[in-house]
C-alpha cells in the first residue's frame, strides 16, 4: 500500500508489514536438492570479477555478495527477503512489538506527519505531544516530501540518543521545537473499549509476540465491564499480519476446541501442517495458555469481523477461519490476498533470509492467495462512499506474486491501468479528501454498521459487488 494512503501506522512496523511468519531461526543450510548449475555459477563468478576489475570506482566485495544474495531472494516473490545486519534487527524489533523511538502512532496530513496518538507512558507522551499535532521537521530534515517509512526511520535510533522535532499545533496556531530522548517502546497491538451497554469493539493492529497476551487481557477487561456481553466487533482492518501462532490463538478464542483453523502446504515436509484451535498449536514452548482465563461465553457471543484491503496474511487467516466455521459475519471489503507463509532461516549471527515456504488454506480448503477473503456484507469506508479504495494495491497487483491457478495478464493489466487512472484523478483534486476517521471513533462508519448488525438494526451495505474482479474498471 502506498505510504501516502496509510491512514495510521505504528512507528514499530517498518519492514515486517504484511508478513505471515513462522520464526524458525536455523543456522544450518539445507542440503541442495539437485546439483548446482556450473555454467551459471561460472557466469556469476565472471560478472563478480568484471565488476571488481572494471567498474568506474572500487566496490566493496561484501556489498557485492550481499547484493547478489538479496537480488536472488527478492526475485522469487514480493515477500521473500535477505536481511543484512540492520534490516534483520529491524525485523526482529517489529515482530517482538518493541522498538527504540519516541512512541507515537502516526499518519499523514497535508504532506506532514500527523500524530494520531502518543503511546501512553512513552517519551512523546511525557513530553506533552498531543493527538493532532503535526511534525514539520525531524532534526534538520523537512518532513514534507518524506514517506511515512522514511520519517519513521529518522525518528528511530539507539536508546538514550536525542531527536529534535518541530511541532505545529493547529489548536494554538503555533510552531515550537522539542527534543526527545529515545527509549525502548512496547507497542500495544490490541485496543478495546465498550462502545455502548452490551457491545464492545476489539482491534488487533498486528500479530506480534505479545498480541495474544494483550488480546486475552483486553477481553478480560471487557467482560469485567460487561459481564453479559451481547455482541463483539473484532476489527482487523489494516492489520498486515505477523506471527502465525497469534492468528491461530485469536481464532481459537472464538471457535470450538480442536477444529481446524488453517492448514499449510509446500515443498518440504515441515511446510505440510494443520493448525487447530488447541493450546498445543498456539502456546509458546513452556508457557501457559493465555486463553484459559477467558469466559466460556466468549465461544457463543455474536461476532462481527471487520476487514478491508489492508487486512493481510494472519488477519486473513482469522477472518477465513471464523467465516468457514460460520462463527462470525465478515463485513467490509475484500481483503489483500496474501496467502503465503514465510520462514526465517538464520544464516549467521546477524543475517538471515525470509523465504516463502508454503501456501495456507482456510478450513474449507480455500486458498486466498492473490484473491483474499470476500466479506459476507460489503461496506463502504464512509457514508459518502469509498475514498481511497480504488488506489489501494493488493497482492494480485504485485509483480512476481504467487499465482493461484491460471491468471489472465490482460485482466491484471486492465486493473493496473484503472488504478493509474484513479491516482491521476486523485492528484488533480483541488483539495485532498478528508482523512478517514480514526478506527473505533464515533465517526467510524463501518464500525457503526457492524454494531447495527449485532443489534439486528438496518445496515447500510455498499452497492459495490462483494468480490472485486481484476477486470473491473474503477474511477469511472
């Protein structure tokens, strides 16, 4: 998804967005399944020698080799990746839910970084930064022109180091500088609140190491406030995925014991597996079952799952499992369509590759690769319709994505052409569209429709088709 279309992004996300990952950090390389192609290996060595001898300036040999490895892995599909020391550190930070920075949830507004919310207890929170503040400079760099990811990297750093931010506070019509000392931030990937008596909202923004524990704690808090819960909205919009065991656990919280949540299949034996709603399939080694404290009533509480084009990978597993077992009504927009599993293989102390090892399948045997989960009820982003939907990229739009059966290149080309046209029309607007309301707010239109569904009240469904075909024209 283009960074300018991200309504909000955690500073912690970085390189891990969209990865359904099994963390198998192994130092031993797997034995080759076939002899190496000697002619091509000799050609690689010849190119290496030519670059070393004839390039306009000297190049570092280690960089050449790392670039060759990176190109080989990146050429497989959009989600396989070589991690050098820096990127591997960032990857591990993202999946752990911990990072070093200032502690803000951010979005974009008028080309500046908008603070959606300071993380409670963070350096930014203690410094008095507020929701709605705009960041115009990070140290000596003007923010205008930077992507969210570029701004994130500038605000992150080592513990106890300083970063200077220039803040514009619209409510007071003034700008002021502030210096913040970076420290380790623990990201809350789960938020929840009771929306009205009997009905609650629980949002999972990413599946990280701490997500299942946080998920269980938030549900306990909900039931303390509402012991006789009448309905729950599980919000997975813009959830890019994360760790597989987290998706299995969240699904298991609502499903009968031991029913299948997801299965995987690939070339190697360990990629052929079935994961069930059982503690054995999601509990960390030696750890307790974080779901055992949850009330039995949770298995039967009426449930709506909210999804959109930004729901990918692990979040699609949850939506697909609850949909296949008829445990929840899925509402929103057809999801991203990332139906592959990446496994991390460690090459050395500080390097690794993340390589696609399997496709995953919902309990009914559906592969959602390059298709996604089609909701039971289609919803628009706002009461006025969809604002950004035509501009969002999905798995099927990515070059070198894994195919899910025969595909028509002509259909993909038509979809790309339609998106380019929509982007051009978007850029010509005299005024940029109003940013979407924050998820969970009183202005959150899809959430209001989900609550209506739970209460048996009329739902304003989208007039768009449930399934978005590649051939469909947009921006007409």
